[in-house]
């Protein structure tokens, strides 16, 4: 559906007042917008869209210097009419931009295929220097939360989860996340996103709040004295663990205060199961059941049913049938269950619920993107996320909401923690973003999307860290139809290759086998390149028969760092099986980089 002129004016007006603009289109389309294309080449989907999934209403056409169309409005108008006649579309010259380019309107209700026909006509014209869609921009700046710059886990290129890139599409609106943990201690940077939960601790020795189960999930503190939780166990102050986890998922954002939450449009339902010395399986099982909309005897029906459960908790041993039954039932009700792999530097197979079926089991990475020293590992780990490592510096932990009280609640605060407990809410927050972007997805489809769009771990992991480091932007783009991969067969090369500064092109190969027929019309090419000035780079996909498909051209005006995106290529004329190559060349001096990994998804 085309937006009305009034709505378009409103959007443009809002964008004009923003100090920073982030295009709603992908990095791929931003790069493609500066390319000069040749006759006969396929038109990438990104060059037909005003925003992901939205056909362009106008094109910006740059004519070569000295041509009549570059100097004369009537000539540009006549050219637009001629292109329209060839394609059967109503193509009209609108006005001349300040750069000299022509703005061309495409008429009403065009599909992306219709737009592609017009774009192809302009691209085939030797008088045309470039043709790009008139893309829709949205106001987007870094959150104004005062501690946001310390949240490396959200945005840093090396080991962050690429969260800001997802926010233009989804913030988690409409999704409730149940944090099954120690409960919630009041915090003004969370309060607006807290909805009703429940206290499931039946044993008053554990609950330390003077009663058993009730509708108040407030965290009174979980401190204990030396030997109180077992012989030789030292004393511990209150952790306020559930509040720290909740802040990572959905701290209030853009409020000029504290930290930003990954899914700051989502709501948190605090479900208390952990108190002094921990919590029992029986309480956790009931909490899983209730949080996901099941019935628990003696407990009122849940009016805030969660589509995501976060369990940053665990114990030793196999996943019991009792716990597995609760998890399976929750997943069957449509709730995605995200759990910590554990902090014993051991195989997760030895620790529950990280070893249960039908969960997303999360390992922790440090600030360099390697497995954190404490994190569990193994074939049952599904994905990795930032968990921090404070042994290398406090600021290398995960900063989130907390309380300053050592025993009972005192003033609200913020603190750095480390652990798979901190990695897990990163994935729970991502699940909320995904579910908000595409509410029809099942837990299994969400897990697949997160895995398929992860990037290779920047650092080392021995023993198994799942599909890699989760990438929020890629995953959300995939499920919303604007990039990434929601499924299919993926072939990956994770061998890093240095890119010489202003030097010869490098190539990285992927051998594709087991496919039948030709490659798809939308072959997904995922690229992860670290580079200090990406405008220097030219990137091509080379098919098995040697045909090169330009993914990115060099551009002196593109001064941003890195290329971390997924391109879509119409490779339907190529045999799928064979050796595909990614060719990368740095065409200017002074900036360096490397190809970290790349993948093809058929």
C-alpha cells in the first residue's frame, strides 16, 4: 500500500528534526545505491525498495556530465516518458535535486518487479551514471541512556551482538518475557516495563519474605551467612540477580537514564523461584507452567502469559523427566525457553536445564568474542552471547540494573556482572525482538533463525559454542523479510583472510555440494568484514563458472567501519553445486581489514 502524501510529509519532517539518521534499508542497499551498474545485470531487490519490503515510489537518476538530460529538465522529462513507454509504467520527471540528479515518480501501486523493470531501463542507458531508489529514512540515534556507552555487549563490532541495527525494525513491542529468577527489586529504569508476576517459592526458609507462594514477586534479598548453605560455603551478599537479568532484556530506553534494554519495547513478568541458597525444581516447574499459560493448582490464571521464558539458573545432573515435561509443554504452548549453559567450565551435558531438550542453551563470550573462561560448552549449546569476563577488567562485564543493598533492598544502582546468566538474557531479548517482528513464528523457527544468522565467533572456543555469536540485526532482518536467513541450507567459510591495504584482491572459497539444479533467485550471501573504511572495498561473488556478481562497489563517501550484512543475488542462471568464491579488494590506501567469515544460504 502506498503511503499518503500527508504521511510522507510527516515522516520526512520527523526525520529532518533528528540529529542522526539511520536508513531503514540494509547496509547492502546503502552500498548498492552508489554503484554504477551496467546493461544486462540483474537488479538487486534493494534497488527496488524505499524501505525493506516496500517498493520504491520514486527513483533518483544521475546522468553523466555533459548529457542533455543532466542539463535540461525537458530532456530529463522526455527521457522519463520514454522509459515509461518501454516498461508500460507511468514514469514522470518531478524535479531537479541540488546535486543535479533527476527525481522521477513511478506512479501508483507498483510492485518490486515493476520498479525493477524501470530501474533496468535506466541502468541499460549509457547516458545514466546511476539510478537508485528514493529511500525512506527514519530518525534513529544511539539511545540517550547515560550508561549506554558502557554496554559494549550491545554494539561493539568485535564481540557485541549488533543490537542497535535491529531497533529500526523491532523493539519487542507486544511481547512479555518471564524472568524466572530471584524476583524483582524496584528500579526506576525498569519499572515502566514490569507487569504482574508471581512468587512461587513455597518453602519459607528459602523465600525469607515471611510467607509462601503469593502474587508478590518482590526480591527481599538472597544473602546468606557462612555455612548456612552448606558446610564450607562462604557468606554471600544479596545478588539482586533477577533484576540484573531483567535490565539486560528490557530496561527502559531513551529515558536519559542508566542503561538500554535489548527489547526495550517488551514487558518483564518477574517470576520468583530463587531465594536463600537457591530454589527447588518443584517451584521452577510450576513457574515454567504458569508463565507459559498453563494451569497450576492454587495459583490464579496468568494474565501476562509470556512468549519468552528466561532461566539464568541451573544445577548439576541430567535433565529430569519432570523438568523436561514442563519445558516441552511450555514450548507446545508457543513459548520459547532460553536457558543458561552454566558457569562450571564443563560440558553442558552435565548441567540442567541447559542440557534439556526444546530449549535454547546459551554459552557466554567475553569482550574479545572468545568463550568466557567459566562458560560451559558442548554439543548441546545452541548459541553464544556476551556474558562478560570481569577478571580482565570490571568494565568487561555486563552492565545492568541492580540494588546497592548488601542484605535487604537499599538504593537502586547499576553494576557489572559476568556469567552465562548474563548471556542468556541477551538471547531472551533477541527472541522478544524476533517474536515482535514476526508473531507467527514458532519457538523452533525462532531458534533456527537465530542460529542461521549468527556470525562466527571472533575468538576461540574449544568444546562447542553452538552456531556462533548471535547477531540481532541479521536475525530480525531475516524474520521480517529484509535480509538474513530464516532457513534453507547454509554453507560457511570461517577462515579469516587479511585484506591487503590498496592491494590485490583476496578470495575465499566455499564448496557447495548436495544441491540439485540451479542456485535460487535470491541467493543469500552473508559477509562479515572488519575494515576501518569500508568505502575502500569492492566485493564480488564469483560463481563456479567464473561469473562475477558485484555485491559492493567502492565509494569515497562511505566512511563507516566494517561490512556486516547479507546480500541477495539472483543466481538462478548458475549451477548450485561447485566452488563459489568471495572476492574482496581494498582499492585505496591507509585503511586495513580482514574477511572474518562469509556464507551462502540456498
